């Protein structure tokens, strides 16, 4: 096979750092559109003051993401990964464009019809996320941990970038007429352009990198049936699969059910990380932190601090001595985060802005750090097809945690009225 280096070390193949950069950009694209919608919640709160958009849009998004990903995970072994990811990024692009078109068509007016349209688009974002996030994590799981980390960092970077853009657009348009709307329009114009860039990167750049070709060829030789289209896009055809057919034992793999049972602790870890995080972010931070002298800037600052520290947390595991790999240690650390619930409750009642910003930063830091630790530790010791399946399983539990979190977020409204 021409792709394997003479000394057998794939790290010496060309394209490793280019692949890491593309993974970072593709991670951005996975959540850039959705984060854009979250960051203009102040605009939607003005348009739809009675409908709790910061909570409802998340609640609409998650069932679509979770339901579609459950189906895709069950059928993972037979799904064309290339078509799956391209469909997801294309849907992100079209949906971002539709948000822009809907706002322009309605001239920025509210009303139940416009709100229902926004909810449908939120559901479309969920479908796209199910295709891309599970597909990409599964795809990268049989490659290098150095590819998963930048992809996950890109997910967080999308939040930090959109937070920064939101602060800039708010400052730029604050004193102008329809300032919130102008900022929102700019947001989704940028979002649509970026999603189109991701479609092009995944379709024409990523599959042609030598190191990506190597790992996809290796996965095919181990019996993976999901990479054939990617191999063809990279200029490689059936040779690896033919080699696998000569040795039937190389085609044997654990079932999805067996993989789940062997990695149930990792799956529950992912669930608990995001159930806790989404029970606080963004709904609680957007609606339940009270009125402050910072006015409309306060919520934006909180969301921005979460996003920035989430991004920082995803880079900490790159320092080997600071990466937590113990399975028991990860579970203990994740369970201890539950103490953040009473901490946020009492900070809202008795604390000031400084304490709330610190807690929000810690929430983001631990979310990013633990996510990377779990997803880069779990896929080790398996064949390519098994790593792909396990990546999908862990993302399924991640989205299950998000769905549980946005549902639990409504409990903060008990006793406050509607």
C-alpha cells in the first residue's frame, strides 16, 4: 500500500498539521450557526417577549438532534460517512441562509408565524448537528487524538467567536435604529458564508490529505464499510478492502451494544457533563440572573465568559501532565460538578456580578476540559470500525445530556410565574 510510510509511522506522513487546522474549522462549522442563533437571544427576546426563546429554541433543537443521531448511530456501520457529513454541513448552510431570508421577508417583525418559522429552522439545525457531530467524531476517532482535540476545540471556538462578534455588533449598532436587528442580520450572513466554506473544505480538501488517506485506508483494511466514498474522493479505491477480504478475522468487530456496555462509564460521563452544563447555559444565564447595572451587556458578558473558558479548557489536555485519563478520576470529577447547581442558585440570590462571572467561567472551563479528556481517552484499543461506532455512541449520549439539560433548565422557573 503506497500510503504507509516506510518506517510504519503515520505521523510522518504529510498533511498532519493541515488536517488539524481543517478539523478546527470543521468543528467551528458544526456549531457556528447554532451559536449564532443563541447569541442573538436578546434580539429574539425583544421580538418574542412572551415565548421564552432562549429556552424554547434549545428545546426544539435537541429532540431533532437526539432522535436523528440515535437512528444514525444504530445504522452507523452501513452509512456513507462522506454523504452524511456533506449533508449536515449543507443543511447548516441552507438553514443559516433561511434565518436571514425570513428576517428580511418579515422586515424584522415578530408574531407567532415568524416564531414558528424560527423554531422549524432550529429543528433543522438539530438535524444537521446530528449528521455532522456524530459523523465527524466517529470519523476522527479511528485517526489521531490530535485530530479529535482541534475538532472539539473548534466546537468551543465557534461559541467564543460568535460571542466576540456579538459584543462587536452590539457596540457598533447600539445607538442606531434597529441596532439589534442589524447585528442579527450581519451574524447570519457571516454564518452562512462560513458554513459554505466548511462544505468546500470537507468535500475537496480534507479527503486529499495524505495522513487522512492513510487512516481511512487502514480503517477499510480493518473492515470499515463507511469510508469507501471518502477513499474514492481521496484518489484511493478498493485495494484496502480486498486485503481485508483475504483475512476474514480482520473484519470481526464488536457490536454497537457490546461497545456501549464496555464503555458505559464514558457514555454516562458525557451525558452528565452536558446535562449539568445545559441546565444552566444559556437559559438560566439569559433569563434568571436578575437586573444589573450592566443592563443588556450583562448576559452577553456571561455567555462570552463561558465560551472563552470552554475553549481554554479544551486546550489544557494538550499538556500531558494535566490530562485526566483515569476512568474513575473522570467520573468523580464529573459528579463533583453537580455542586455547581446550588452554587449558581445561592450566587443569584446573594452574590454579585463578579462571583457569577467566576462561576460561569468555571462552568465553561470544566465543560471543555472534561469533554476532551473523555473523547480522546475512550476510543483507544479498538479497530477502526469500532472506534467509529464508539465515537457515534459517545456523541449520542452527549446530545442526550444536552436534551436533559435544556429540559431541566425549565425547573429554574418554578415559583417565578410565566
